C-alpha cells in the first residue's frame, strides 16, 4: 500500500510541475498576440506566485485541520481550472483573473506534500518526489512546442489542462490508499505557530537562502526561452520554446541522481555539491560560444546543480528545527520560495528591458552566491542551538 501511495504522491508532484513551465515557453508568442512588452510576463508570474505565497502561509492551518489527501485533490482541481482559464484568455488582463486559482492550487500541493514526506519518508523519497516535479515541468514546454507547431499557444494550455485533469481523476480514485496510510502515518505532534517558528535560530537565514535559491530558479523558469530568443536569432520559435524545458530537465536529472545518493551524503552535502555544479553551468552560459549547444548545455547543467537544493532544504526542516516546528517552517519556506519566484523574475524583466536579456547569467550567479552564504550561516545557527 505504501508503494502505491508513493506512486500517487509522485503523480501529484508531476501535476505541480506541469503548469510552472508553460508561461515561459509560450510567452514569446503570447506577448505578440496580446500586444504587450516582453517584460509583462513577470507581472503574470508575480500574480501566480503571490497567490501561492498566500496558500503557503495558510498551509499550516490547513494541515492541522484537513487530511493531506483532500488538500491535494482540491489543489489540483484549482490548477485545472486555472489552466483552462489561461487557454481561453484572449486579452492580457484575463491572465490575472485565472492566476488566482492557478497559484492557490500550486502552493497548497507543494506545502502539504512536502510536510507529509519530510515527516514520514527519507531524503531519497523527497528527492524522487521533486524529480517528478521536474518531469511535469519538462513535459509541458514540449506540449507547448507541439501546440506552436501544429496549432496555437491556447491549445498548449488546453492539452496540459486535460493531462492535469486525468491526474486529478487518478488521485480521486486512489483516496482509499490515503486512509490506510494516514491511520498510521500522520505526524501527531502539536504544531507551533508561524510567529513562534520565526524566533527559532536559523529559521530566518534558511528563509532568506530559500528566497535566493528560488529567485534564480524562477528567473530561469520564466526567461530561458526569451534568453535564447534574444541572443540566438538563428533558432526557430519551436526550438526556442523547447529550450524552456532545459532547466526543468536538469532539475529532474539532478534530483534523480540525488535520490540514489542523498541518504548516504546527507542534505547539507547535497546542497553544497549542487551549488558547485550550478556554478559550472552558469560559467558555460557566460561563455561567448559560437554554437547554441554550449549555452543549452549550460542551462541543463545549471538545472542539474539546482536539482537537489530545494528538496534538501525542505527535508532538513524536521531535523533542523524539530517536528513541532516542521509544518510552520515548511509553510514559511514555501512563502519565502514563492516570494523569490514572485518578485525577482519581474525585477529581471525590468533589468533586461534596459540592459538586454544577455545579463541573465550575471543575475542568476548573484543569487547562487547569496544562497550559498545564507544557508551556511543557517547551518551554524542550527548547530549552535543543538549544542546548548
């Protein structure tokens, strides 16, 4: 039963990844149809992420009052509605209307499943979980690439929504699996409040580090296709759209590898190794290579390096801060993550309009350095607290 339940949880994380990479891969065409500047993608991304922040902050309350399975079902339903809404949006302002269910659903899935897995399964399972997020995020840009080749960007959203709906049906059918598992698997420790959790040493530094990580990650999510579009005029629109999947493919590969070795190396080492690999990828993007294959390899390797960082930070929450604080800390981490996802890609859009899209590797390098420095500071604070 546990293996079947894990399969359903992994599938739910595929559904989390599906919507995340669509906007970036479709935007070069969407902006032309809607007659808006390229930087306007950042405002839509900000609206989606803002709603995700709200749902992340209320997730500790939801986790205390509702079973994880119902949070997952309702959340996937919200993202299905949001995807169908994007598919029928003929004007830019409509995107903000459907960004509400789009973002609310994503935050609840993310926080509830991360909390459930962090408290009940190993680091290996957490990495595989986020690997399946990468799988979903790789699938949807290629769906969009097919839509741009044979139909229109609207159909890319429609086809993704139908796939999301199929996942929702499977999750509903699997509800009895959750009952059997939750009867003996849910953590029963009384959870602390958000304000209490913020006072624990190392929490604020961890949140700032997570913000920095997701600032760089989300910038890659949204602007990778635009980077190729703006720096590689020899690439066609279908190939540019498909390049949006590079960072997600890297995430999937990185998390797959981490799933096999993370239990032996531990979360901190996985983060440090990931940051080193990410640095190699960013250097490749920097190189003024004649072939776009070098740049493509750079984004893929950057994604591989980023891969283990997100799941390792989430999985460390119970061990770093204790079961009492795990739900509010994970909720706060999600809020910090989506704050980075909300504001920093939009900030980059403004910078790119003035300095050019070629500034992108500098931008993501700055956040990689911040991520490293802040997390190392958090480790020291946690270790000092343990020694008291």
